[in-house]
């Protein structure tokens, strides 16, 4: 009897997997996003997995822009459906300049994600931002030069507003989450996004400080730009690991100390992410959801069919 029940359960499980695969294939064929997750989490240096996930499964999501950094880890967190992506791939295999930002954000959109909370390691440009502090940046300065940071081009021209590059709703939830779990989190600040993979020279670091910037990193700006085009809410939690090279005592910091800070930051980040996910409102009332409504300048008749197909998931509702 028990063997028969086990066989029946196995058959039902297989049928469920087949049905889900067929549903996914049908939705992809029709150009709809997959209703797999509502909140996306991008983990940076130190945060390569998401503790607390239940009902976990993996899915690799194909995109017109190539492969994402890794498979997506899908599951439930604090009662919400989430998609976790290790930005640099599991094992930290990808340089910042090697990241396929378009594929990462497009895949999030395809999974049905409406909000992204991005977590990344940064260097501090101000004495007040100490190692293990979190900065919820709300502005960016672009110092990259090897990256593609738009879905537009190749036959379709568009421009989105980017004066306020992060979603206030997600940023406020993250800042409140820091306070809730006892992590020093500072709302607001400017993130310098540099190309890397080398760290700053002292001249560059002091230049950034003269601009009033708060932290320096190598990844978040392209994510923010692409998320805005994809009409996904986006905010970043910048985890301070060190004082960059401007600080007079920087040379006394050892690799072991930085690694220890990375581990502590990862533990704190997991707590902050969970609290943020739990606090996010179910409905979106911000302007992120319609950010591309008036972005496209190319006349629909002049857009090549290949270009329309490439961005249909993103802008199909505006292409007619």
C-alpha cells in the first residue's frame, strides 16, 4: 500500500512538472513574463545565496541578450515569491565588466519581478561610513566605459527619465529594515560606479571625495538604468567593506580583515533583505511601473521586426 501511494505521488509530481514546463513554454511563446516571482534579489560579493528561502527551485532563463550570470534561485521568503541571482555567478566567476547586465534584468522581467533589491560591496569615501555600515544610495555617477546599459538601440530609440535613479519605496523599506534588525543603515548617498577590476588610484579616490560622493563600487549603475527601462523598481544596499585608498590608515588594513567584514556584511545583508521583503507593500504606486510609457521616439512603422521582437516583453504594450 505504501509503495502504491509513493508511486502515485511520484506520478503526480511528474505530471505537475510537465504541466508547469508546458505553461512556461506557452507563456514564453506568447511573450508574457513568467509569473514566478514578484521580488528580485541580486547578491554581490559575499552574498552568493539567500538564507531562509523555502520551496526552492532553480531556473535558467533564456533571453534575447544572452545568458544571465547564473541560474535563478526561486522560492518563498517571508511569504513573498522571490528570485535570487548571484551577480558574479556562484563561485564568483565574472568580473564586473563581464557581467551581462541586460540579460540579468531582462530575465528578472521575464520571471515577473516588479521590484529588485540589489546588494553589493563598496568602498567608503567618507569617514562617517564605516566598514559594516550599509548605505542606501539614491544617486549615481558613471565612471564606466566598457558596458552596454540600455535595451534600446539596433533600430529602436528611447530615453527614460533618470534624475531619481532608485525607487523611493524600496529604498525606504530597506532603510527601515536596517533599523529593525540593528544594522547601521544610512538613507541617501552617491554611489560612484567605476569600471574596475582594479580599485581606485589615490588621485581618483580623492577626486570622488571632492565631488561629495559617498561610496565607490563597480556594478550597480547599469542595473539601475536597465531596471528603470524595464519598469522595475530598483534600490541598492551598498555594504561598506573598507575606506578605499584615500584613508591614511588604508594600507594597514589586511585582506583577512576585509574578508571578515565581507562575511559579517553578508550575514547582516540576509537579515536586511528578509525584513525589506516582508515590509514591501503588495501594490506599486510609484512611477517606476510606467517609466517607459513615453520613452520610445522611433515611429512604430520604422522599427525593424527583429527589434520589436527583441524588446516585446519590455515595451510591447507601447509598440501597438
